[in-house]
């Protein structure tokens, strides 16, 4: 297999190549980009190539045994369930509770922010179940990108990849800007006082934040230096967060008043769901932790404990902290930039605002470190597939980290953080995240009921019909609710269709795949519920979020049609001409995906 892989990527020299290299062949080694002539030929074949890649599916063995070789050096297996649990805690707690709680309580949910967090937490936990089953069976750095590539194909995986990178860049940028706000609070200044106002720029993009850029550079450098060291720093620092959370909950209940909880839901159910859609951003750290599966010592045990255990704990923590904030201040008095610090000041604990702000800074810092780890691993696997230049897939031989991938995300995040405000960033990130999690639930149902080379064409058509019923009814429920929140007639149509779709899968389709170690319970019901919740929350977002999402998706498609499509096509169809190799005869005429997947299966 190594001989085949070496031939496919070019002749290997006796001496290992330097990691610090920069050449055209490192970025665009594919045949289509050798010169303008080959590129023009590729463009004229775009239609047939798109059909080929749209129908292509990867395999577990290809993602596990073949793609990793593109990095030249391996990621170090050094993490346990303890590390994963605290990585998830460090990534999530600090991102949402300190950043978005005040904004959404003030603008949309009021004291019912507690319910918004519970709804988002349930949706996130359902997504965690789907991620965990995949991560246990396919423990690779690509996370949802790899899982979707296996079950839904290259094109859907690319759309997900674009949204993953968008989520990574926007999420890190938003967190870094919040770091600036809390730091300003500590030194007794207005949250925006450390930013540079440019009056000629558009609203939402006119407050430049150079401090956020510096914070991003520092935290991502820590992530680049080594996974194990970053993990240790994270779980030690997260113990400080636990002590702070206990203080906030107790002090909020003692100093607060239940009178501040009324009116409980001033903006109605619509405000609760709109807040839940944005607050879902607060739970996105776990998908970054799922990318650490390739560096986990015992994925079959460590991943379920680390992911499910941490997410359950985090949901409870979020609800308690949101309740504490609501008891200290009425919703219309909550500061949208530094909610907890200002709330403690309002109840007479002026000194506590410094403690809370410092703790929030700690949480945001560890969130950026863990985010840097996960974002780089997503980017690595995407680059391994050649959807972006394979140069970004290279792993440093000493640190065992993908430094180039980390630099790509860091630089992009820093540019976005310099200009964009938090409300702009949070809505875009939430829609991208919810979209990916919805696709993950679809992929899990497909994995269970569509056996490759086993299921008949009729069974595939049935599965497609039932999934259409589930997804279509979920969209219908979301649209109907957003237009007529108090109506019920439409739901009497959409919800039964959703139920019938699930019963159809259970009754008319045999399950083709059974997880060997850990699997999502109550399939297809729980994944279908995840689809419904994610689409419902997407429908609760504002129009601007869809406009920004649409523009970003259009840019992704343009890149795919002119670059990503041709790179992945070339890699899949390069010939395996290895003289004297027994497998050459067997693989002749097959695509690279097929040949190397078959070879990997023979080895196993």
C-alpha cells in the first residue's frame, strides 16, 4: 500500500523532504493544474467530472488507512477520555455562557433564556450521539467532513467542509472579540473602548479590534506547539472555571431575586426559539473535540465517555448560570457585552466583576486553544482529500501537529475578527453549525439503512422517499411556525408526515449496519429528531443570517467548480502503474478511491 501511495503522489527521494517547503507541486500537484492547457481541458469536462464526484462515496478504510499518508507524518496518539472531557469543557464553557447569554436574554428570550439553553442543549446532545457513533468507528481527524464523505458523497462533504471552515473562522473571530470586551471591563473601561472606530465603514464592521488579532495569534501558537501540552494546560485551567461557575451560581441565587424573573418570556415563544438558535453556537466545541479522535489512545472507550459525559454536564451548567444571571438583573437591564460582570456590580459585589471577567477571559482563552486544535484537524483532513491544497495537510515531524492548517485558520480568523461585530458573527456561525449537524443526522440514518453493495435499488428509493418526508416535514414545521407562531393546523399536517417517515424506515427497510462498540439508540427516531430540531432552529434565525450564509455558500461553489472539483477528480482517477506490484493488475482500471480502499480492506 505504501508503494502504491508513493507512486500516486510522486516518486519519493531517499532523503525525507523538509517540512518547511513552498512550491507549486505542494499546492497544486494534480494533472489539471500543470499548465493552462490541462486546466482548460479540465474546465471543459466540468459536467462529467461533477457527475463523477457527486456519485462518489469514500469508505471507512480509505479515510483511515490511505488519506492519513498524505500528511507524511502521523498525529500523536496521546489523549484519554479525561483529556477529551476537559477539552470539550474548555472549548464550550466560555464560548457561549459568557459571550451570548446577555445578548440573547436582553434581545430575545428574557428570563426564559434558561429554556433556550435547554432546547439548544437537547439538540446538541442528539448531535453528539451521531458524532460519537461515527468517531468510534472512523477515528480520523476529519470529523464530520470524513463522515459525510463516506455516507453522502464528495459534493455534500465539500459543502460541509466549506461550512466547517466558515464556522471555524467565524467562531474563533467572535470569541476573540469577546475577549477584548471582557478585558476592557477588567480595567474599568467601556467594552468597546479598546476598539478603533472607523465612521466610514458599514455598521457592524466599523469597530476594528487589534487586540482580538493578537489573542488569536498567541492561543493558536500554543495549539501548534503540541496536542498533549495544550490538553494539559486546558484541563488544569478548566478547574478554575469549575470553581468560578460554583461561585456564580451560588452568589447569583443568594444576591438575586425571583422578582427579576418576571416577565419570564417577554418576547414569547418565538423569542425563546430565536435565542436557542443563536445559543446553539455555545455548544459547538464538541464537534472540534470529535476531530481529536485520531489522537485518542482508545477511541472506542474514550470518545463516548468524553463527548457524551461532557455535553450532559455542560447543558446543566449553562441552564444554572443563565438562571443565576436572570435572578440578578431584569432582562432589559442586562449588559449585552459583559453581562455577568455588570450584573454582579449591580447587586453590590463590585469586586466580583473582576473575578468573573478574569474567569471569562480564562474560559475564552482555553476555548480558543481547543478551537485551534480542532479547526486545524478539520482543515488537515480536507486538505488530505485535495479539496484544498494538500500542503495544508502536512504534519510537523516533531510537534505532531498540522502547523500549516493551523496558520490558515488563524490568519483568516484574525482578518475577520479585526472588522466584524459579535452579532454578525454569531448568526452566521449558528446557521453553518446547525446545517452541518442536520447533515450528520441524515448521514447516520443512511449509514444504518443503506448497505453499500447490499441494499437493492428499491430499498434505496424507499430510504430516499422516507428521508424526504422527514426533512420536508421538518422544513414545513419550521416555516409554518416562523410565519404563524400561534397556529396549529399546519403542524397537524407536517408532524404526522414526520412520524410516518420514521415508521416507514422502521417497517419497510432492514437495518444493514450494526455498530460494534457504541451506537445511537432509538434509530431512526433520535437522528430524525435531531434533523427536526436543527431545521427548526435554522428557521428561527433572522433573514440576514440566510443572506450571509447564501453568499458564503456561493463563494464555496465557485471555488469548487474551478478548483476543488478538478483536484479531487484527478486524485481519484490517477492510475496505479507500479511495475511488479501484484495489486497493480487487480486495481487496473479502477479509480484511486476504489483501488486503495480495496487494498486497505485486503490488508485488514
